[in-house]
C-alpha cells in the first residue's frame, strides 16, 4: 500500500462555535450541533418533518437528531439557552466531507417552533477566520399552534411536550408566523406578548482554528 505524503494526510480542523439567544422571552431547548456531509440535513423547508425533528420541535429533546449520524462530530448542551445568554463549544474533524454544520433547538414557549442553521458550509473557512449567521424561526408542522394551556412545554405553561399525533394541517416544515398571544385577543392562549419573537432568533459565530 502506498503511503500518503505529508501534504496528503488528513488535517485536523477545529471550530469554536458560539450560539446566542436573541429573543426576549423564548428559552431555547439545549441546542444540538453536528458536522456532517453536504447532502445531509436536519430539516428541509416544504418537506415533512422527521420523527427526530418532531420530538425536538415539540419537546426540546434533540438527541434523536444526533442519533441520525452517531459517528459524526457532535455536541449537545446540558441546559436550555435562556434569552440574552450564549453557549460556546468546539467541534473538530479530520474529514473534508464532514464540514457542513447544523444546529437546532426548540423555542420552548411554543407548540412546535424551532431555530438553528441547516448545513452551512465551513470548507472555505480558513484558520483564524470567523463566519456569523443569524437564524430564522421554523414551524415543524407537526402540532397545531393553538397556544392553549397544557400544550406548551416551556416555563410559560409547563404543559405537554412531544406526542405522536400530528394535527397541524400543513404537515411540512415552514417559516414560523410567530406568536399571537392573549394580548392580541387570541382567546384561550396561555402565552402573552412577552413570548412573541421576531427574526433573527439566534446569532451563531463559527471560528476555524
């Protein structure tokens, strides 16, 4: 077998990643992150959510998303990311085809809203360079946005998280329309104007080392 020359040997690439919650009153469930191939994705807008995405978007458990590629470089936070705070971590890989990054977390004072980045490419990010990404809020399309008491798992309600039923008429991932709340005459909503959110919801900074 021919030995690889020094220039052909796989080089270790390390990325430091910072996630900041930009919302006023929407804790983010413990975010998950993964380096993966270009063709993989946590979700696709206009496509039906996987069960792993549904579980994360309704109940905040992102471990199922990481289990889709258990051998890949990945990270799961140990606590929710509260508004205004940041979490920092590092991921590294020796494989050039594992240089796309996905991050996801649930906006927990919602029925099934989530945010993150989906397969951003890091291949051209050179040592010492950083890239900044601002994220949208998405609707998993798996649970109707009723905002009713007992249906929101976050601290605004403390209700149910994931359940197997899918009762949203769209049944596909879309951009989220936002919270209506009781303050805008949505009778029965357990949420108030404090839980409303605008895009962007997260700020993500990736630095190559």
